[in-house]
C-alpha cells in the first residue's frame, strides 16, 4: 500500500537542506507520496529508508526512453488522470509509419516528407518524434538494411515493428546502440524479445488484446530483467479506443496497478486522411503516450501537434514570454511601436501579423502574468501606468524619433491617461490582430517628431 506524506517524512533526514530542490523535507515527502518525484532526488536518504520507500517513491507509470542523445524522447511517468489536477509530465510521441515494401525512391520521398513536418507555433518548434518501420515481406537482412538507412537519413528514433525475433535481432545488430523501441512481444515470443531487449538495452513493447493477459506478460517480462516497457492493448476501433485507454490510465495512476503502469502505444487504423487525424487526436486527448499513423500531409499533422502542445503545457504556469522590447524586421527610429501583453499566444499572433505587414516595427511587451489583453485588463494586471512604466524601462523614447505608441483597440480606455499623465501620443489600434497589416499600412505615418 502506498505511504502517506507524513509516513514518508518520518523516514527522511528531516534537515530541510534544500538539496532536493524543495524548501522542506515535508514538501519533498508530499511530492513523493503523490508520485511527482522519485526518492532519488534526495541525496541524503538512508539505505534503510530507501528500501522502505521503494514502492512509494516510484511514479505510478514507468518512464520509458526511446533513442539516445539528441534523438531521445521520454514518454510516460504520468501521475494524474486529468491535466488540471497537476499537469501531464511527458508529451506523447507521434510516429510516422513506414513499410519495408517501399522502393528506394518511395522511401527517400517519404523521408523528405517527414523532414518537413516541423512547425513553429507560439515560439516553439513542434513536429513528429519517431519513425516506425513495419515488417511486411522483406527478409531479415533487407529489413535491417532499411532500418539502418532510416536511422542515418533522419534525426528521429525508430520503432522496429515485427513479431519475428529473427527480424528484430538482425536490425538490432545494425542499430541496437541507438536504442529503438522493439515492437512487439506477445505470449508466443516474449522470452526471445525480452532477451534481445535486455541484451541491447532497448525498450520493449508488449501486445495483447486482453488486459489480464497483458498484465501477466509485463510481469513475466519483468522477471526476465526487462522493465522498460510500452504496452499495446490492441484496440483499434474508434468507439472502443477512449474506453480502453481511460481504463488503462485509471488502473495506472488511480489504482497504482503496477502490471499495467506503463506508457501506451496506439496505432491509427483509419485510411481516410481526415478520419485518421480525428482518431489520432482522440488518442492524444485520452490517453495514448505514443501514436503511430501513416499520414504525412502537413495539414494532417499540424492539428494533432497543436492539440499536443496545448495539452502538455503546465496549467499552473502562465504561458508567457519575456517582457521586453522586440524588434520585428530591420527597425529604424521611424518604426512604429506596438504595445501588447506577455501572453505567448497574444504576442506571437501580433508578431506574425506585424511580419505580414512588411513594416519593420517594435513590439513593447508588458508583464501581465501571462494573461491576454482583456483578461489582463479585467484582472487589473495592466493599466496605463504599467504601460508607461515598461516603456520607460525598455527605453523606447531613446530608440525612436517620435513619441507615438499603438495600443490594442480592446483597451482604448488607456489612451487619455497615457496622453495626459505620461505624455505619449497614442494611436488606438485594431481590436483583432488580423487587421494589423492593413492598419499599419494605412494608418502609420512615419516621421512624427517628438
């Protein structure tokens, strides 16, 4: 049975040294009890306490790494059923499926397609994480050759997909040091697959359509010395996916049922591209840790990756950027100065539209605790006084030869105070960011003197 925070605290050194990055031993004990951190984060815990706290210090879901170095991705180690309870720990991986019956030209073309599946959204690059190679008809050596070619031509870790241990073994001899995910062990081959995973130090996926059998398999494989596992419950039909994935997440994080406390891999089987994206998004929302799909169209992947980016942000941390004066394009002393908040989505939307205008501009970002324009105004997180303070701090008057700023149309109420109290010439901008390009082209008149 899991220990309470107080029980864990009694076994800690209780020195409040802070070496665990928590202010007190009690705070650290509570984090261990709720599976948010591992006991190893305390460098002073005794061997006796370590033994007693072994189960309590383990997160309910195993952390599994695929790949090495810059290619490595971590999945799993989730601790809650709902994001608002705390946050989701490691974002789900997205893999593109390749098959071994592709010609060299088709293989090259698909590699080039996935290299383009990277997008910049709210200042963060998002993209696919892995390549899955499915064994269909190739012999073991040919499959190994294709897997090596894929490993060398992409910067993504691999999933080796075959239930034939000899095929997997040939590939591991070629790329085993890159720690690909082996897919998949089942009740008929798990001993050979587990031994190879142990020999090469690779993570292993376990497959069964029956949860009871899946739980038994993970325990049998664990006895063989392999515990870096990813589980596949075998469900593929849309009506049953959410039900099965929710059951698995509940068993892992609420019931702390260790035999199924592993990240989950799901395969999207919809052939119609729109339906494929919808099904993949379902899996992303609840509760796949690794999603494999065939589609390589940017319009298919961008919605899925956007959903992932939103889900795996920390709801307890404002999605904010640094409050400073940003330069968009090659600015001059005649460039306009736009004022906005430090909410990431607000800033990057404004930045994008300013770039579209082709008019080099300054954007003065005001600290609003990560809130957007209206929320910050309603929550009293920004005001005319605060805008003036940040314009002064950013030395805006020293960078331009005019005295004019552009404020969002939603806070036109700030205009009079900025003019009367702080001696700025204020232009009220549009309420929607999409109108910024035409506004700058039509309304901004450079050369206004101070």
